[in-house]
C-alpha cells in the first residue's frame, strides 16, 4: 500500500512538472525535487521518465473518461447527452496538458505507448458516442440502421472541432464553440435538405 501511495504521489507531482516544462525538458531530477525526494528514490518506483509520463497520461485518460461519464449521465435528452459529451470533453481536455499533448503532439509519437493511448482513446470515444446514439435510438429520437456507421463521422467531426479549438491562436470562447456545436448537431440530426 505504501509503495502504491508513493507512486501516486510521484505521478501527481510529475503531472504538474510535465505540464509546466513539457516532456522533453522535464528531467527525473525535476520530478524528484518537486516531491522532496532524491532521483534514486524515483527510480525505485519507475524505470524511466517515459514510464512516469505514461502513468501520468493514463491517469489523465481515466479522469477524462470519468468526468465525461458523469456529465453525460446527468442529462436525459439524447441530443443533450451528445452535446454534453463534446463540451465536457473539450473543457476537461483543455485542463489536461499531458493527455492533450499525447493525443495531439506528433513529437511524442516516438514514445512506444503514445500510439496505444491514441488508439484506446479513439476506441473509447467511438464507444461513448455509439452508446449515446443507441440511447437516442431506443427512445425513438434517432433513426438509423448501423450505430457504428453513424458514430464514425460524428467522432471525426468532433475531432475537427477539437483541433480548431486547441490549435487556433484566436481561440474561440466557449459560447462561440457551443453555437458551432449546435449548428453541427443540427446538420447531423436534421440534415441540410428541405423535406
């Protein structure tokens, strides 16, 4: 139990060090100093800086998933669930520098676990959107034949919104993002054609 607590302390401290200095500039010494331990103490719990960063990224991924899950389950309407999913994801990812960098930063792709994290993240994203769509379908709000086929373009569109939100130097405020999101959801759920 004690070893587990110490490793959690290291991960928690490393989270802020990595967020502040980035993966490349962060050293084991910096992480050790941030929790008042020697570098050799850190090596007792983790083999390398990469192992610590992996633990940080995985912890943030779990926190993101939990945050989204609670937010989505706090609303009833299927369309609102999807909107809540997207907004919660954006707002929470914005606070998670390490996970955001792992998912978006190509300079980290040489780390063996990054591609695994990205693949798991995309799979979980597809699963969550599929569950929301299925929820709406079961309540007679959405009509389609294949949930996964509908989920995929939604996930791709969300990724585009996300990229614009995080990369654009003139970052939109959240109200503007919500307006854009409502328009996108209108296109998905109402279509563009007159009928």
